[in-house]
C-alpha cells in the first residue's frame, strides 16, 4: 500500500478535514501528523485545546491508519522518517504565508519521487462557524489571561508589539511572515502609555486616565485573541493601583508592567534630560505586594520595571532593586535603558541571571535596536517588546499624505502608496 501523509493544525475536526481524509484514502494508507504546540504558535492561533486532546481527536477519525507528532512547521523530519508517497493538503497552502511550507514539501518529495496532492480548501458556513467559535473562545478573559504564562513556557522569547486601537490590534493579530524558510508572528500585544497617549494627541505623563486606557484595551480585545501586556506607568497611588490590578485581571489582561518612579512621570527615553524621580525600594515593594495581594488568579502577572539605568544610577542599584522587587512578589522584571549600545542591558541580564534563572526578564529595545531576539534570549531575556514602532511608522506616512494632497490639490499623486479600499475592507472580520 502507498502511504499518504497530511498534517493537521486544528482544534476541531470539521468537514474540511474529513474531505482531506476521504480524498487521501483513495491514494493509500493515511497517516495524519498533529502539529505540536511550539510549531503551531509560530503561524497559527494558540491552541484552545491541549496537544493530547488534539491527538485523541485525530485518532478518532475513521480511515486514519496512524497518528504521529509533527514537531516543526517545515516537513523535513517527518518526511525523512515516513517517506510518504503522497502529501495531501488543502489548496490554501498555495498562497502566502503557507506557500513556503508547500515549497518545502515539494523539495523534500522531489528527492525520491513523492507527489503533492492539493485539494480544494473547504470553506463554507459550517467551517466559518467552527473557526469563529475557536476565535471567540481564545478571546475570553479566562483563556486569554493565562496565555502569556503559557507562551513563556513555549517560546524561546515572547515577542510583543505595540497596539493602541482595533486596527493596530488586527495588525498584531494577523501579521504572519515567511523569511528564510521560517514562518513567524507576534505572540502578544503591548498597550504602550506613550503610543496610547500619542494616538490621543496627549503627552506621556499619565494624563490619559485609566478609564480611557481601559477603553483602548477593550477596543483591542474586541478584535483580537492574543495576550495583552499593559503599560501601567507608575501604577499611581498604592490605593489606586490595587483597583487597577483587579480591573485588568477581570478584563483578561495577562500582565501589567509598573515602573519605579513617583511624581510627575515623564517618558523614560528622555532620561535625565527632564526631571524624573525614582521611587524608594521600600515604597515600590509595598506597591508590588499590595497588587499581588488583591489579584484573584494565578494567571495574572505584575512585572516590575526598573528605571535605574535610565536615570543613570548604575548597575548595582538596578540589581539591588531587582532582587528586592522579586522578593516583594514581582512576577517579572523589566529592565530599561536608552543606550544605543546593548552592553548596558546585557550586563544587567547576565548579572541578574547569575542568581536568578526563573524570573522572566523583559526588555524594550527601542534605543539598542541592533540586537536580535536570539541574542537577547541567549542572555536570559524572555520577553521583547517593540514598544512604539507601529505608531512611529504610521505617523510620517499619514503626514506625507496630508502634505502631498495640499501640494497637488488632489489625491491622485498619493494613491499609489495607499492600501486599496477593497483590501482595507477585508482586514475587518464580519460575524
Ligand atoms: C511605552 O511604550 O510607553 C514605554 C516604553 O513605557 S518607553 O517609551 O521606552 O519608556
Ligand atoms: Mg510607557
């Protein structure tokens, strides 16, 4: 008997999958691979059921001879092991970003004369409904909140990008790229105080109040499923911070990052060019402990942000604070720097990791932007936040368009750089 292989990356079996199995059976014995969690989250949604449940679900399909684990998105290992005569897949993999997977399979099969079978991808009302149900489930607070902790266990480094609206949320949610034969996407979203304020034309000084910041979170959450890390600025008064923690946790936010500053907060990237006051270790620890005390689930994280390097207080001060904040209950440490050279941040990470290998480390490489994710991970960093790049790329593009319309007294000259209306409409999902 010939062997036909297909790989499933799904939380429910619907008629689309059964169509694939029915078509596959005509060619030989069917083996189905179930994609591991680690691989699935590189380009697909976070699984809403466990890997074991997905295996069991596929094992129940009639007509499947064998069920195996596929550990990578690309098929190298599985094809070398199984040497299938055929690999069958829905024809949706003829398009980006999955095209590169098909190319990978074609190359591997050509080594020994195997064949690809593309069958029409099934997309009807039932499939659409099943898909929407998974998305809705992933967006529910109880599923979304714990996702950051889950990702910290699954990803070598969790990648978050700044969002401040439904539209930027959709970009974070849906952007998947293929590069050098690998597929990748963002894991999480950062609700930046800088960009949330900037979008409202306001300075980043805790002027945009919590009610408004929560509205932004809600706009983002309405159209996304990925976990949210909230920039909580200083957290305000301890008496207020505890309410913020409760609200964020209830909304399904995964983490709040609070910085150890008091008084009028200014953006860290100003450093000592403006007056900024660092909190005392004792007072900031009291804030962290108070927050930890009121949270109701084990999912929610309170991450302490250390401003010692920003305020030029030195590495020892930063390390002393990190130790104290962890002892006070912080679930993670964010270390910030505005040096262009990443050495300052890396020195902190290396020193911190000498005595602590478990507490997640977060960095925001806006100034030290030449460092790669892999290099940061090698120094013990767990979360990288691209904190403002979407806002900083959109603003000049909008400004240039406005200038050119004024310059030419019509819109024709700008049109070639605009997204077609048809495309912008398809960005938005309809129920
Ligand atoms: C933000 O994005 O608002 C931050 C990061 O707090 S930074 O602007 O670098 O201080
Ligand atoms: Mg901020």
